[in-house]
């Protein structure tokens, strides 16, 4: 049975496994204070064009979102996200568990609209009772969004300007960052993204690593002084931090991170074309590695015993939005097999 359920079904890219094996018996300090983490940090700084950026390695995405938000907000502050945002829907209340409310705005193909953000903030600050409310101190966006869509450079810049006006932090969830930056429809670079936000992370788990996310504070003074300690409080500090450093060192060598991402997007475009040839509509036009075809119950029944995929959203008329995701590990043979099943729907 082939799987297009997500982009982390397999283990890790062979280049990462090779590097882990080659360095396995080298003794190194713990908690990220090793030569491998230092090397990875320098490679990430070079890729950003930010030689003094602060970089920290955490284990997983939910831990990363929870740790960053908790570290950068005071107890009375909350974070604004799209109603479809990962922290609002699929993180089991991890942000609220740390004591911070997720304030949701309408999502437009998974994205926040800058005009609506500005109007909401104007209404909040114009309310005479605002001191009785959770104070908005951060905006959270995902790049790509949960629907595989991308913010343009201008859209992020507009949100950034609003954040500056209201003295808020802008946090970019980059769990699938590679698939955003490598998309032909992306109009910004990694260094440009670093200029447009206060903190973001480079996802490893969904882009070829066994596990791991690299949190980046482009300007070192933005990083909370006790961020390392807060990572540990959140259970996100790996004693064998080398395991994360080695993986990111491999991902940021010889263009591997972007090559992995481009390959997955190319395969996703082939998946898109398979459904298009059958006249199957899409819930949303995604330019990244996640595709969202709308299937009937009979089509789902025909595929579900041969292919693993996700039911994303129920629609009227016994139809459902489904998700098919590709990754670094998706093979041409798997695509051929999927195409044969789709052609018979």
C-alpha cells in the first residue's frame, strides 16, 4: 500500500543517515554545545546572510511553536493566527496550555489578510475595556499555510508593518519552509524572509530529517535571554543535541534542503495533473507539496484500500476534501502506481 498521507512517513534522507553513521562514535558535549551544531548554525547564518543570528535546535514542531510563543509573550498576552492555523487547530491546545490565548481571524486560503488584521487591532485598541481582554502581542503565520498556499513578499511585508505599528512580534512557522521557498510561485528568498519577521523556524521533520526544527532569531537582541532555559522547561531540549546539529549540517550542505524541496514539489505537480486529467476539482490551488482534491465517497472507497491519504474536510453531497502530500522520499514508481488507480476512478 502506497502512502501520500504526509511528508514525514519515512525516516530520513540517506545523506543524513550517512552523516549520522559517520559521526556516531565521535564523543561530543551535550545539549547542542558540540561541533556539529556549531557547524550547522554557521551554515544557516550564511544562508540567511545574518552572521550574528541566534539559532536553536528543537525536536518537533508543536514543541517549537509552544516554546517560542511562551518565551516571547508575557502571561497576559496572546497570539493572533488564522482560524485554520496549526496552533489553533492541530496542536491540542498546546499554546493555551502554556497560558496564552490563540486569537483567531478568518483564514483566506489559509492566510491572514493584513487589512482584516489592522481592522481587528483598531477595534481592540478602540475598546474602552481592552484592559480586561487578552492583549495581542504576536502574529503567527505559516509558510506555507496549512492549505499549502503561500504569502507573497508584499503580504508578509504588510503584516510586518502592522506588527511594527502595534509593537507586536511576527512569528513564521516554517515546518514546511523548504516547500514554500522552493515553489515556483514563491517570490521571496530565505534572507528576505529573515528580514521580514522577528523569529521563524526552518522545519527539518517534514523536509528530510528524522526530527528537528531550527529556530532562528535573525537579530540576536530579539531572542529572550533565557531562551535556552525555556526550551528545557518545555521538554524540548535534546541531551544528544548533536543529533539535530548533524542533520541540519547535512541539510544545509550542497543545497540539499532546497533540492529535496524542489523534488517534492515537482512530484506534487504530477499528482495534481493526475486528478486534473480526470476532471476532479480541487478545494484550493496549492503550489507546494500538499494537494487537496475533492473526491466523492465512491472515489474515496475505490482508493482507500490501495492508497493512504487524509480526509481533510467533509463537504455536502457525500464529498470530501482530501490531502495528498509528497516528500523527498516519494518515488516515480509510487507516482506511477497512484496514476493507475486515479485513471480508473
